[in-house]
C-alpha cells in the first residue's frame, strides 16, 4: 500500500509517479494508493489519526503486508505506525536503500549499500540487530549490566567501522588507477544524470560494452569503466555511474563517495537527460544539486538530451556564445546523433584538462578535511 500526502510541495505528481516506479523496481505488488492533504506532518503518526484509520482499513481489506510512505519518517513515527497498522512500514529512503541492496553486484557496491543501510537504520533499532551477534560468537560478548539495545548499538558501530575501513582501501585502489590514467594522459569522461535517463544505453552505444540496461529506476548501481578510441581525440575512459533521484538519501550519497569519485575527478561530465520527460528541467536541477554535494559542481559539463526518438526533435548540437558545444541532442537507442557527441568529445579533448593539476597533496588535504 502506497501513501502520498500533499503538503503543497512542487512536482508532487511526479514524486508520486516515482514512488510507484520505485515500488515496482523493488519487486513489490501494488495493492493501492492512499492520498490525503495536510498542512504539516503529525508528530506521532506523520498522517492524521483519521488517515491512519483509513490506511488500516485498506490494509485489512487488501491483506497488504507493507505500507510505503512517499516521505521521510522519523523512527518514532515508523514505530507508532507499525504498532497501529500491525504491518511493516517503511519510507521512501528505506525503499531506495532496498533497491540498491538488490542491485549491488560488485564487492564495492555491496559494501557501500550495507554501510548506507546500517547508518540509516542505526536509529531504528526497534526490530533488533541481534543477528549481528552470531557473527562474533555472542556468548561472552555482552558487557556487565549492558542492555540488549546497547549491545546492538555497539555491534552496529563495530560493523560500520569495518565497512568504512574496507571502503578506505577501495578508495586507495581507485586513486592508484586514476594516477595511472593521468600519467598516460587519457581523458576521463563520466556519465551522470537522473535515474532511467538512458546512461547505460548510451554507454553501450559508445563502448559496445554490453552493460546491463533496462527501463527501470536504478538499473545501474556499480560503476563500469571502459576505454574507447575516438578519432581525433584518442583514447578516452568512459564511466557509467549510478543515477540520481529527488530526495536521494544523504547516507547513500555519503556511502557511495568511493564510487562517485570517478565523477569528482573526471575531466568531463556528460549530463544525460531524458528529452521526452516533461520534468527534465527539475531533474537536471536535482542532478546538479547532488553534484554540488559531492564537490563535482566545477567539473565541465555537456548536456546530452537523450531519447529524441520519443520526441519530434532532430539530432543537433547547441553552442554557447564562445562557440563551445554545450548540448547534444541524440538517441542512444537508434544511434541518431552519436556522431555529434563524438564531435563534442573531440572538441573537449583539445581543451585543457579539468583534473591535470590533481596531485597527491590535494588528495591528502581532502582526506584530512573529511576526517
């Protein structure tokens, strides 16, 4: 059962549509929608008592075992709702984290997802974390006078520390790979964009890599990097990254910093946009907001308006007042306009690199500042 309340925010319908897509992407069978209007969230149940009673009646009628709110719930609200509805209750953040957990394939991706989940759920110890005890033997682990909740919190903290240590090692490995690319003077290009904008399809069209691409949210989770040769530009490394979405959980952005570093240290970003989406401008704003959050706002961008096969737009490039290509219209599915994108890459390769001045000292200073 999906629940979406109207607090007067912008693009509400798009947010509701996204929740339904997220639910289907997670493999849920939808039993129905509950909508309502409020001025502000209720401190105890988020929704008003009358609306909670309506949700409860629908849950009993349909036999739903899960209620998903299109909002961020506090731990107390989640607990109160579960007690009242007698079924599992999650919010939009938990749903996104669940999809990420399903899609993670690489070791790095799994570590990042687990870290994000544990940090999000650290305040939600209502269901207990005693399963973590079994990994450490359990007997003799508990301190004198320590309650079960305190034990669970301590176990959780230990696991988070382990995961952070693993990610630090993976981060070092990526730094070594980047230094090798800089020494070879290979331009680094990263695909970024809203989820389901067609990044993986474009990645496959350019590299013939055969990366997984599907018409669903968060089809790509693990960063894939391939090298391709572009006539006039030479060898380029192209990275396909995880898509962004409105209200992307901060814990997820923070945990995925190791993967998103391919974006931070790229010489050029190809910002892939679904040209057929009526909300493409808002989606671009959401992507740019996340890029700013991970300190990638200063990386040069070319906007790639994809999926023109679903519109009446022809393949075309748009230049700024200096004559530099800033937008390319194409269809990664049909291949129309790919030659124009290659032309844009040739132009970009001729300009000074964004990250040629990135040094070990810079890396050390950034690492120190984040501690």
